């Protein structure tokens, strides 16, 4: 039986189960994992008016590496390799960003500005920082690289160094151009077929988190068969946060943000900017263009990997030693 048929049978079984067990299909935990609000056994912290799925590894008083995942509708599960820095004496902090992963959900109207997310970064640093002299490093991948840059743009004095891995851009126009270049889904692809098939049964209103997150999970589970970004496989995740993503895309379209417009040029500490060999939508020229917003940059090309260079063995094994050397040089 093909993967396509298996997925369609699974969808049918879920719908049938919802009907026969007297449960609503968007009930908590039915289609996707529960959040920290619904499952109190999950590790969490509450800061800045929200409850976040969060974990920390390594000595509590050591230099912090705050890991910022991509998306913005993803979660930190695919970046668990970064726990290895804890074995080198760092305090490694993971969290699912506001409204995604296993963190608390909010209605679309809750999201007013991308500054909410940089304020969250500030609050999470304050939560884990034990003394003012404790150094803080950011490690941002994809959207997380944009968020790291946006945070430095507002709070350059708080950060002691940063690894920025293939952000789509630091200005909204560049982000849109990169999305267009990197998302080449074929009309005959299995991912698109799954999405259109599922739409026959599940539509999902604006704030129906369970349904919308489930639909996106099904769409991303087979990936984009054109694979412009050169990924090795489908990234592991708990659940996406589609209401959050829709809200911030609308905000960005309206505000046309520039995440380099304040104090980014004053951040003279060297930034390690990582790009990958197999992501044909990126490359050296684009890495140079995006990283030029920082005054002091070390460019590094991860060989044998694509945009997922921090998740699978080839990319991680080639990138980890360079990142560790960079952090150690600033520790």
C-alpha cells in the first residue's frame, strides 16, 4: 500500500473515530499533541503573559545558548542536537515560541506585532539568567535567525554572540523573495495532494487550532518533492502553530518590517553566519547579502547538507565543531 493511500485511510479513520466516540474533532489532544496548558506534565515556564513549553540543560550558572527554532510555526524538537553544547559546559535553553509547538495558544487577534516575540526572548533570557554577568548567546535557525537578528536589533547590549543559520532575510521583501524561491511545490506532488484531499473534510475556522495545526502537519509530513532547499528528510516536530503564522504573515504584509533599522550596526561582536551547500535558493551570494546587515561576520558553508543542516548527521557533524569553536572564543 502506498504512503498516499495510507495517509488517506488514516484521515478517514480519524474522521470516523470522531463521529463514533462522541468527541469533537477539534477537542484537545485528539488530532495533535496537547499544549502545556492542557498537559501539566510537560516542562514549562510562564513569562510575559504566556505559558511556554521550555527546557534547559547544562549548569544553571554557565553561559547561556538560547536556541531559536524556525517556522515561525515550528517547534524546537528538530534542534535537539543542540543539547550537545550542554556537555561542553553551556546552559542550553529551548522553548517553543509563543503560539506554536506545545506552547500556549492564543486567538489570531492576540498577535499585534513581531515585537511580542522579541519581548518573549527578553523575558526568557531574564528567567534563565542567574546573574547579570552570565553571558548570553543566541542560536537561531531559519525564522529563528530572523528572530535572533530582530532581538539584537533592539537589545544589542544583552547578547554576547550569535549563530545565525540561513534566515530567509532581515527585511520583509527579502523574506518573501526567499519563500518564493524555496517553496516550489509541484502540482503533482504528494504533499499538495494530501492538502487538497484533506480540505474536502476539514476546513478549520480562523482560531480552530487543533484542525489547522493538524492540516499543516499532514501537508508537511511528505515535504516538498522539488526539495529546492536540499533537506535530507522531514524534520521531526510536535505540532505547528498555524494561527500564529497566519497572524504574523498578515502583520508583516501590512508593516513591511525591517529588522536592521535600529541598533544592529552597533553590534560589533563577530556573528557566525551559516549557510548550506545544497540549498539552491540560498548560496554564497545570498548569504553575503543577508549577513551584510552585521558589521562583523564569519561566513561558514555547511558541506553535504541543506537547510536542515542542524538536524541530520552530515550537516550537524560538519557544523557543530565550528559553532562550538565560535562560542568558546567568546566564552
